[in-house]
C-alpha cells in the first residue's frame, strides 16, 4: 500500500493538473513525491511587482502529518524576496510552516499564504538577524526553531 | 523573528519555561519512541504549591512531564493505577489523594495514550453487540465528510484519514485482506503505528473543528487565546488550536468532539487542587453510546481510565 504521503501528494498533484494553480502561482516541477518547485508572483500593486520567485517544497514520508520543508530557491541566479520574514538563504519564518502547521493545509494553500505574505509587505527589508542566522543555519529550515512574534 | 536554535539534529523542543509555544513530538520522534525504554517519573517537589499555579503553569508542568516522556510509546498496555500514584508519591499529596479517590471509585487501571481516538474504537470492539455498534458508529462517521466539506475542507485533505478510521471500525466485524478481524492486540498495534494513529487523531481534530465552526454561536463565548486570554473568532481558534498538530484538546474541544461523534465522555480532572476529584460529563443530546468513555485529564494530556465501573 502506498504511503499516506504519496497518496495525498498524488491527489494534490492531480488537482493541480486538472484545475490549475491560482493566479500568480505555477508548477515548475513535481517529478516525484519528495521535492516540488513552484514559481510565485504577487499580482497587482505590491512591492514585488514584476518579480518572480521560486519556492521549493520538500516532503518527508510523514507528510501531511508533518509539515513540508518550504523555502525560496537561491541557486542558479534565483533570489529570495527581500522581506522581514525571509532570510537571504531562502528560509522563511512563518508559523504555518512550524508550530501552526496543520494537515488541513495543502501545498497550494501554503503557496497562497506565502503569496499574500508578500503582497501585504510594507517595507522591503531582511530580518534583523539575517547575517547571524544564515551563518549557522541548518540546510533544512525545519531544523530551525523560529520564534514567531507577530501575525504578518 | 529569532531562530531559537540552528544546529541540526537538536530536538526541536525547548523546556517549557523557555518557550511559550507548545508542540507535540514529531511523527519521527514518536516512531523512534516506540523502541525506547520506559520513562523515568518526573519529580514534583513538595515545596510546589500547586493550588497557586495558574492553568497555564499547570499545563506547562504537565507538558514538562510529557517532554520527559518522549520515549513513551504512543499508546501503552493497561497498567495498574498504582503506577501513576507512584509517580506522584514524592510530590503533591493532593495528587496522590485524588488518585486514591479514583481507585476507590473502581478505576483500578490506566492506559497511557494521546487521544480519545483509541477509546472510541475500543468501545466498538468491546461492545456486547459488535455488529450493531459498528453499524451505529459507521452511520455517524459516514455523515462527517459532508460536514467537513460544508466548513470548507477539501476532500483531498481528509479523505485518507477518514478511510483509516472507517477501515479500523469496519474491521471489528469484517475481516481484512488477510482474513483477520480486529482484536485487542491488533487495535493496540494500529495505534502504535504512527501513520495510522496520527491519521485517526488528525481526523478527530478536523471533526472537532467542523463541529465548532458549524455551531459557532454555541462555542464562540468560550473561546479565548490560551496565553493572551483574549476572545477569539471560532475560525481563527480552530485554525490555531484545533487543526494544528500537537495542540491539546481542552473542555471546549471535548464538547465538540462528543457532539459530532455522538458519544458520552466522562473526564476525571486530576489537577492537585483539592482532595476531591470531579468527573465532568460530556453528554450530547444525540448520543449513541451505552456507556461513556472515561478519561483521566492532567492539564495538557488525556489518558484512558479503565476499571470495573468504566
């Protein structure tokens, strides 16, 4: 019997292929049930107009009980958006990816949440502890225990 | 925005005193836990005046207990309640008195577990008329996917979890592909498997959440942020404290779960505040259970009470 993670991801993928992604989000690759890439753009007026970012999802066999490891891709000339909750290595400080993860969320729901996080940004800046964090950051953002101090 | 630690392979749990956030052990930790030796009891010193602690402090105290218990299996064999008593003997006498109080009421054993889920399926298995119990339970469960969709859950986020629960209940009377019906042993094994156990717990969280959202006006007056104490919207409360993994169910969630599953639940609150120990009964108007599921609550955690009267 296929694992819960691959059954669930197969359904999510089928839905994306049948119904498409929400505006501004596009599937780049999903060749297996371990790593998926999406491009993400903020529609309308925002600080990120005309910018495009790439999001990487990594799934472990416990997905969706366990959260996916989600980060912006920062290789091959790609860059993470300049945002108070996004580190320059692509790691994202968002409670839904940490202690508020819920199996009710899907990959697309995470993309949409991050898209609106960017859309509501008022000032382009890196987290204050960016330099310190990226020096010692683990490869997998799920290994970081972020402290979530606001709702934005 | 402060990463608390960034070294790899460090357990992602800080002692509760250093962190206001709470999360359950990850599925991987739980899987690992099954192979580990049993935990050491945590000491609560006699100097601690538990009656002066706030609900949040009691919660943290018990979470500290739970944190020390990461090597505990997801669900254990039934144990004499004396084992629980022994854990508290060096600490508060009120806890010990409350435990004695339970024993005097016929609750002689305890099954350490994480959820109501086990007791729910076990009750079907132990029923005097299993085919009727299975039919009644399935009839309730089969109505729930539509309720989840009504509050906006996509079928794909709950379908797999739903199937796991329904299969298990069905297996009480219908043999699986190997020709075996559910037994006490295979039920225990199912709940010791993180994939199955977590699926069922997650589905029950979704049911709880749906019931609260469908009856928002009944629940709204009782929803407060556990740390800030501020009133919360039902939707927001559910997203943060019901759907999210590792948040423990409180009185409100238990009320909702008993309603949607149409079961009676009786909870003994072990809080170390007085010698008395009160049972709180959750009895929905529509109920299909012949006898209540009896649980023991310590702030932040539920176990199953077993005994001659349960």
